[in-house]
C-alpha cells in the first residue's frame, strides 16, 4: 500500500486557482493507493471571511473535481476538508473518495477550535463518529483539533478502525504537540495514523507542516518538513492486525 500526503502551502488566492494547483500535485502523486489533502485547503483555515463566500455542498465543484481525479488516478483520496453548506448551517467537512471516484463517506469535524479563532462561531460541529471501509482496512476520519481528544479515536477503534486519516491546519507554534498527538493516537490504539498538515503562512500565522505516517506501535515511518511537498511511503496494510494479535493491549482495558 502506497500512501501520499499533499502538504499544501496555503496562499491567499481564488479557490479555483488553488484547486488547479492541487489537481497538479495529485497528478504528481500518481501511483499512490491512498492520497491525503489537508484541512480547509480551498480557502485556508484562517480566511474566516471567505467561509460564507467559498462554501459548497457535497456536490459542488471542488468535490466533483477531486472525484474525477481520483477515478483518473485509480486512487483513494481523503479530500482533506472544505467549508460545506449543509442543511442546518456550515460545517468543516472531509470526504473519502474511492478509486472509482465514488464518495465512500463524509465526516464533519466534531471538535471546533475556539481559541483565538472564529471556527466555533462560524461553523456547526459534526455529531457522528465516522469509520469507513477501504481496501486496506477500516479508516477512521478526523480533522486537526480532534487529535487532542483521545476518546474520539478510541470510539473509532471500537468501531473497527485499523487506520486513522487526519486532515489538519496545525500551527507551527504547537508543533511539538502535533507530533506527540500523532504518535500517541496511533500507539494507544495499535493503529496506523496518516496525517496531512498545511504548510506556508497566513499573515503572522505559520502552519506547522510535518505531515506524519505513524505505525501501530507509535514509530514514525515518514515525516515531511516545513514546506510544501508530497510525502510518500509504502506500508504493510496487515500490520495493525499482526500487532494487535501479538500485543493485545486493547483486550486489557478495564474502563470502557
């Protein structure tokens, strides 16, 4: 199984221009089985004024373009996230698309960030824990700030998750926490964790980069740097099952 993360540098530009750039980067990741994109890449997490103007439905042009590209590449694409216009407001939404270009499922971010930002004021939180089937096991979906809440990942594990997919716009100022949480969420659940973070800057805010692929024992398989890049690695999809069999720590839980 070949996994790639498109660690995109966020820039102030029309979302149509960003989409063209992302499609070109996806083409460079051809040959991957699973490709991840970061959080809020169409407009940038901090572009709060654009949440209202740039939002789309699940059937809008951004998702449709990624679906077509996934079909062309023959790859599963974790779309990262975008501002979704839903039936009851706006959501920070990620989508998993399979190699046929079909939508496997949608996750709406549950833990909205309220510290020195407007996400919690502008968006509605999701209410559903999402674990979806893939050719390599069941994938639990999450977005950025979710990483601080281990109970979400345990619930996904209880629903059969073998791997976690994380889209993020994590800041450079809290990079140590980013690396810690990536490794901890994988290790404590004996699952793979594949993350895709933003790079670049918006105003005085710098994104942390350092997208990570972590194995079920918390070992970092691959780590990106600070700037825009494509991080790729070949991984053994059967490893979580073998680790859980040889080291069945999840069976020893007392509090459930």
